C-alpha cells in the first residue's frame, strides 16, 4: 500500500520555505566558521588559526562529555574520536606554525607571509 495515500502534498510556498530553511542552515554554518576564524585571527594571528579553532573544538567536546553527554550531531558521531582527530590537527598545525612549516594548500592560493 502506498504510504503517501491520504497525505496532502506540500504546496509551492511550503517547498520554497523548506528550501530557504535548508540554505539558511548552510549559511549559518559558514557564518559560524567565519566568525571563529576571525576571532582566532584576532587572538592568535593567521599562523595559529587552525590550531586555536581545533583546540576550541576539543575543549568544547571534552566539557560536553564531562557533563555526561556522549552523542553529537557531528557526522563522526563519537566525541572521543572527534577529540582525537582535532587534537592531532591542533598539534600538527601548531608545530608547523611554530617551526615555520607551511601547511599544504590544495588550491595553492598562497601561504603565510
């Protein structure tokens, strides 16, 4: 039996609202990322942006786990795994920044000055 029988199809306005909500969510995610990058640049300078944001991610997940929550909306789904990954990124990026090693850029748009 068809599961859509008896269900009203969304009208054009509803479809447009859903599409707008989807894109607002994506835009908000980019807004958060840009805000974090901007604040990290103000606090630590351009060399340490990735290090600071990665450490902030680890800190927030550790606090979350400390308070008893062990699930997340992140696609990785495992806070300890996420902490391990971003902790390794923070260590690697911090070492590279400290040692003057430029991180590779896939797009080759330029490096640190």
